[in-house]
C-alpha cells in the first residue's frame, strides 16, 4: 500500500526496514544517532535499535570507512553516512584503496557489503564544502557501484537494494530534493523492486532526449514541459545508476529521437556527460542528427550561496542546449 512520503522519510523507512530484516546491518556516521543526522534521515533509529547498531562516530570520515571495512570482513553490512558531499575526501583513500579493491585482492573470497550514503549537490544555500557533486570520482573507480535517486519511491527501493547487495555501493542523495513528496510502497517486497542499475524513461518524447540523474531529473522534466510551448516533444531519462551505466536505455532513446542533451550539476569537464556522450557516439553514431551537448556546472569551485543559482543548470540553460541541437 502506497503512502505519501518525502524523500527524507523514504530513506528513513528504507533504513528501518533493513535494520529490522537483517541484524548484521549497522549504521555509522557523525550525529546519526542521538541527533538523527543533520537532515534527520536516521531520526529515531538509535532509540529503536540501540547504540550498538546506530553508532555515533567521531569526526573522522577515514576512520568511519576504515571501521566499516573491518566490520564488513567480519560479516556485517555497514551503512556509512558522510554528513556532506565535501566531507568525503578524507575517506577517499579508504574507499578507493580498500573498499573498491578487497574483493578483487582476495580473489573473490572477501565481500565488501558497504553502503556509503552521501548527500550531494547544491541549491540549499550552504557554505563551502556543503554543495559539491563528486560522483564522477567514484564512478571512475573500478570495484564500486554508484547510484543516485531522484524521487521518494526510488530512494526507498534503491537504498534497500544497495544495503542488501554484496558489492560496495556509493549512494548519492540529492539533498535539495529531500523534502519533495511522492508515493512510496513501503510494504513492497525487495525482490519486486525495479533493477538497481537500470535507467528509467520518466517522460516519453519523440524530438530529443534529455538524460539526467539525481537533483537534475526534476529540472529536466520542467524543461521538457516548457519545451512543449515551442512544439518540441522531449524524452527524459533518469539514469539512476552511474556505475554501471545502463547505456542500452539511452541508446534506444537516441535512436528514436536523434538528439541528446545530458544534464548534471557537476562541472562539465570530464563529468558523467562526457562518458555518456562517448558511449552514444560509439553505439548510435548514425542515429545522431546533431552533436551530443552537455549542460552542467561551470569549471570553477562551487560558488558562494548568494550566486549559486547562477552556477547551477536551470530550465533556461537546458532549453538553450535543446535549441542548439535543432540548429544543426
């Protein structure tokens, strides 16, 4: 039975369900226990499951992930919260050198069922280190699965699947969408959830394809709606998984529409859009009526909050890219 939940509440429900279903699931992070997390994603969980399963960790991301590695080796399923996107870098060595490699290093004998939750992206008026989009670093790292949700229903199902996976998953949560509401079936069986690494066509169209993920899916849908005023019918794909990428769904759409614009908050240079553009030209070159275009953040550090709306991709910048695809 579906309930109307915010994304934050859907994530909380997913964590609660996994804690109840598997006593090897643990939550670790700064302020995740008594405070319930800075965004209240873990609210009430320590009270209900105890301090041994919802653990308030000291300030030290490297220590959080390093401890999770040891716990995973001993058969636990740690869920680590990195409080903000820009705080993940002290843990980067542990994630890339240990979490991503131990399964391969052990010839498949040791699993790393670790889920690393990272609130990411801008749009909340935050200070430095609180509005970054580091997803490409992790998608580039062999041995990691990288996913991101864009709505409450996916937040619930994808987090449950990530925690149940035997592979390490970096789970990016678009913090500017935490308070958006949607219908969520909190009673649904885990086995019935959509495949974790499949993209989804969220709006069908015939004239051009927009590919987005995480916080930009809602913006792409707004752009597609606005484009109808110019008589253009845009298809919108929610990528959902950044590693592995569901290239097939994107290629099938481009073979139908002939045009592709990729949208993400992260800086354009060497971002996810570059990888998607390369894959599409490899597999659908003769279907393209125009070059693949990318809309993203500028190649600068994330700006002060008073000007962040000028930095973030918006409907006008997406529609400008769409216009340019039709100029060829």
